[in-house]
């Protein structure tokens, strides 16, 4: 690169830094004109708004990604075998010890026979173990306050119960289109794809939830 | 012109090949049970079996009052697609699937496995609907 070009880039960079610090100083000076309390409030709200917006954008991105990502062969097998009597519950909703218990008792599965041949069972067990509720990421909240317990139902998880404690039973058992909380997909429209954020909840016959 | 042709061909495949394929697939399964000792198919008997009650349970508890229409799982309320071949050409195309559900559903509904003859009769009725 020519010496002259290097100089030019240097000058541009310097200009940027100077410009930015000027903006920063002006803002500080302006801001210090307000009372400290107001400023604290302001910055707290700004922070919250920003983090909410960030959360929202991230959710939106995850949703789109989840909806367009093609299913792997084992995921297809999972939906085929575990999605015919109810929606195929995303593996991330239960911890590994729960899946283990469920997969060992398929002959008497909540009063039904969900038997699989040994090979399919082994393959799906492996998949569920590996994709089960992680300590990190989207589903980490599902296993909050659980330790090593192995509940057989998602609907028995403390976090799940907490999140659904306020829904009146006339919206669930008394609702022809729902029947029980186990039917996630009747209220969470993104459930099939592992999507459960509050924004996409519509209780049938009740409509969108406010707040 | 071209997309229209492709669409037409696609529709032909769906309308002619799929049902024919399903029909032959159901027929093949029936032959299979007959080679295990079942006699000729009796669709009327299949229909009787389908609606026969064991306590409160029958095949129609989940598959609904008519095989031409969608059913609903008795406990989870998940919709189940129609069983009649004419309405749902994807039916009985996988022997593994058909056998698996006969085993589960006969046990759940009647408390025992279905015999080869019962499967022949039921499948012949469903595929004639």
C-alpha cells in the first residue's frame, strides 16, 4: 500500500474517534444538567426497553430459525413415533432423567400402550438424552428448582406450574378445544416447533392474552 | 404452458397412482394375513368389529363415528385423519405402521391382540370405504 493511502486511513480513523468522543462529552454535559434521580430512572428504563427489545428481536430470530430449519432423520422419526397421540413434545422440555424413565415404561404410558421395537426405542432414547433440557439456553428455565427429581410430566415441573397457575380451569378442562394443559399446541401456536414465548399464546375461545 | 403441464401430471400422480398404490398396499397386507391362515375377507364383519363395544371402548372412540371423517384421540383430543382409503390414500401404505397400531389399539380397545382374520376383515372394510 502506498504511504499516502495509509495516511488517509489514519486521518479518517482519528476523525472518527474524535467525533465520537465529542458526542460523548456533549451528552454527558447535557445529561448532568438533569437531576440525578431522573437520570437514574431514565437510564433504568432505557436499559429495560433495550433489553426487552433485544430479547424480542432474539426471540423473533430464533422463531424464524426454528421454523425454517429442516428436521433431521431422527427428529422425523421422533415426530412419527411420539407425535401421533399428542404433539411431539420438544426434547428440551424435560431433563434427561425424566426421558429415561418415560422411555423405559412405554408399555404402560399414561394408561396407553406406546411400545416401540428395541431399535427405534434405543435410537429415540439417545436423541432425547442428547437434546434434553440443558443447563443453558432457551429451555434452561424448565428445570429450575428440580435438582435430580425425574417427573414424568412436563406439566408437573415447578416452573411449568408456576407459569400456568393463573389460568382458570374453565379455559382448560372446561374448554372443548383444550381439555388439559398437556395439549400445549392448543394454546401455544409455535409449540410444534418448540416455541413457547408468551407473545404467541392464544387460548382458544378466549383470544390473546393481554399483559 | 409448461407449469400447467407439470401441475396436471402431478395431479394425475396424486389422483391415480397414490390410491392405486395404497389399494395394492392394503391388498398386500391382507394377503399376508391370509398366508398366516386367515380366510377370505368379510368387510361386513369388519364393520361390525369396528363398532363393537368393549365396555365403553370401541375403535370409533378415537377414529370417530365414520371412517370417512377425521377422528379425535379419546384422551388427548388430537385429531386423527380419516381411516377410509378413499379419503386418505396414505393409509395402510406401511406394513410396519399398520401392524404397530393394530397391536396397540386392539390391546387398548379390546384388551387383547386382534387375530389375523379380524385384521383382514377390518382392513377390507376400511379400504372399501
